[in-house]
C-alpha cells in the first residue's frame, strides 16, 4: 500500500505526553520493523538510539540477524527503578525500501510531535497488509527479468539468456508454495538450485548447448547471498562481532544449499544417461550488455520493493554502480573499480538522505547490488565440488575476498566522504 507523507501526518498535533510504557513500545515496534526491512546491525542500533533520545528514553539495543534485545530506562527516574528489557525474536530481514521509507517518516513524525504514539502504531500497522496479486506478479517478474538480465550482462548466447529467464520465473513460482510450510521453506534454496540444474541440463541435452554453470548461477541470482556476505563483513568491520559472524555463517550456508541442490540435479541427470552439450561462449555485442544492465536494474527495483516514484533513483544508482566499477576496473583493475563504485554510491546515498530527507538506502543498496560477490562465490564452490580440486575454486574464492574487501572499504570511506544525516 502506497502512503504519502500527507497521509501519515494528522491535521493537528495531539496534546499530552505519551507515557513511558507507550514510548518504549513504539521504539520497540520501530526497531523490529527496521530489522524486518533489512537494516544492518550498526545502522539499526544507531537509528534506535537516536529515536529513543528524541523520545526522552535511554536505550541500549543489541541486534543480530534473528532477533533484538532492547534495554530501556527513564532518565528522569532513579537509576534502576524504570529498567525494562525487551527480547524480540525475528526472522532474518529482507530489503523493502518502500516500507523502510514509510517507517522512517512515521518515526520522524512521532519524534517531532506531528503524530501521537497511538497514531504512529496505527500508521505502522497499515504496512502489514497481505501482498496483493499485483505484488506477487511483480515479484515473479523480478525473478524472471533479474535472471535474464544477469545472463545478458555476461554476454551469454540468446538461448542461455532465455533459459535463465524462464528458470528464474519457475523458481519464483516454486517459492510461492515452498514458503508456506516450515519444512519446505528451510529447503527452498536447495530445491530452487535443483530446479535450475534440471532445466539447464534438459535444455543442453535436447535443445542446444549452454554455458551450463553460468546459466544455473544466473537463474539463482535473486537467491545468491552476495548482499548478506557484504553486510556481514561490514558489520564485522564495525565491531558488531556476533551479528557479523552469524550473518556470514548464514551466507555460507545459503551458498552450500545452492551448491548441493545444483549438484544433486546434475548427478541425477548424469545417472539417467543425459549428455548435455556444454560450451564457453560470450558472443553478444556491447549493446546487449548495457540493455541487460537496464533490465537488471529494473528487476532489482522491483526486488527491493521500491516505491514507484523511487524507480528512477534506484535504477540510476544500479546503472551508476555498474558503470563506475566497469570503467574504473578497466583503468585501474577490478578491485579498484569496485572500491570506487562503492565509495561514490555510499557518499551519494548519504547526500541523498541529507538533501531529500529520506533514507540513503534508496541509493546505497541498488548501487552496490551489481557489485556483490554472490555469483563469484557460488561459481567457485561449484567448480570446487565438480572437479574435486582445491585449485579449481581457489581463483574464484580469492576473487570473492578481493571484491568483499573492496566493497567494505568503499562503504567505510564513502561514509567518511559524506557523513550520513541519519543512520538509514
């Protein structure tokens, strides 16, 4: 549901001061939503502390990928007489730029007195409506276009691009059903990789030759944990040891599940006698690459659930991140290009937050999504398992390390270049 700032703010300020318990409940609610909408530990904790101070609360937050611990006290009361601790168990969050923006607006409205605590809770609950058929169709389209766009960015042949896009659509349909049950939800990554592997082998066996591993990886691009891996190292660099370690372990687990699923599919098709034709070919001209970048940028705008008015910002950030990393890499080397892109897009996101008074994540997240090392890490592990040789995946895994270090350095120096107005 789309909400403007005018729909959030009431016509008049409600008189009276909220009670201590009401303020604690509101900060807890905001913290849970920031977690759900994909905010990293260091940004979430800083945002919660800032909001609590504006509401005359002392708060000590502790965030990890699956929960929150929030300790509150009233600075106007005697020490220890008003201590409250909230422990909130949450699922790992996913990026939702639209709801993140609205939650930020609501928090600002309550903190500034334009909205009462009760009205703030009401406005937050309006964000909880179940997805409509249009939302589901949009997510399916993002899976399809994202996979096809990434295959085109790699200049794969047309059959590879069509196969990746079709497989991405099938994976999106499958996830609508697997996410409804706990058992299938836990195995959804492996099941998606199995589906991608089966489709790739069947097409390569009966229709035409494919870049098999590349098609499988492109089909799974939406599920790759590149952003999680980058956020994990970023949290570790910010001395959030527990959250960073847990997120890093989660990203590695996702890579292993995807690898296992793909290898099961390839092994089964080999046992039943299928002989896929595998080739290494990148025949597309440069215009296909840039058209695919546009397609992928549009897909990521839908995947991040950005507001329609933010699509130009999101797509421009994605294009800028890819262009800076590509041409900067050609001039000074791959890691230098990624560092430059991450630094400039982080600074641009912080500047966007200062000028437009909205979360910088609208620029920052799409800007670095093209740079994250999810596809390289999966390719390295697949090569390692397929060839049963450490040397086979060593080059790809070393590339992952270089990309992650360049990304994190870019994020850190981007924040130094243009400090953020607020932590989101």
